[in-house]
């Protein structure tokens, strides 16, 4: 089995004949869909942002995850009876007879106590000063497996973070798209949080649609 960590974008493109899109309706909808952010939410996000601004260039991966990414994801609150945010949970599958697996830094998946069907794959990474590996490829490899597990019924969403910069990703069939960077030390943080709230609604819709399909 080949680990998600072993891939590069170039290898994924070539191996699985992927199409890299300059724009995607799925990603465009995610980026532009509206969600309300309250004054209290803005105040809390500003407090997270202040800590990030002071320490982002010195934190290692674990410190970045614990001190900023984790609080932001928890504040978006993906924990429900139907799906949850899981950290470093192993999952694997075959894509074109190639078995791949690993432990994404985070994923949103159906399931209450353990992940079942992944909808969103998340890869956080250390700041650009000392890059190791390809976080975009790691996220995309996990998304490809997730897409096989959901039998291509829904698009798969993803994100990778390098220090203060967040990139959002979508995968549908064998075509993927990566957003421009959103810089969390700037007002982009409110767009990041809005997109997380939109993602929660999208996954809620997918889970409800899936449960209705199972009951037919």
C-alpha cells in the first residue's frame, strides 16, 4: 500500500489521468456561498488571529494545529450525530487497483464514534520555511480514496494549510481544482470561517441525501 505522504501532484496527475481545472463550479459555489458570521464569532476569530500573528513563524506542525487550526475547526463545530471532525484516523482504499492509505491530519466523515464515509480531507503543514513533502498532494491522494469510497456520488472537498495560508480543493470524478491562498492573519480569516460554515451545510445535505437513498 502506498502512503498518501509519498505522492506528488505530478505523480497523481500522471498515474490517475487527472485533469487540473483553472475553475470549477463546485469550488466556485463553495467559495462564494454565503453564511452569516455573528459579532461574537468575529470577536473570537480575532482572538485566534492575534495568537497566530504572534507565533506562526515559530510554531511547528503540532503547535500550529493545537493553537490555531484546532480551535478554528472546533469553533465551526462539525460535531454532530451524523458526522464529525476526526483527527489522524487511518483510512485506505483502492484507486484504479492501486491501494493507498494514511492518516490525514483531519477529515470530516459520517459516523459518530469513528469515521465511516469521508467528505472532507484536511492536511495541515508547517510554514514555508522548511517544507517537507507536498501537502496538496497528500490531501488530494486522500480525496481520491474518499471519492472511491463514496462511489463518486458526491464531490469531495479538501484543504491544506501551510502556516498562515489556506488553500481549498474540490474533486469531482477525475478533475480537481485548487483555490488561491487565503491568508489567516488577514481578513481572509472571515472568508475561511464562512467557507467552513458553508461546508458544514453541504455535508449535512450530502448525509441527508445519502440516508434517504439508503432508505429507498
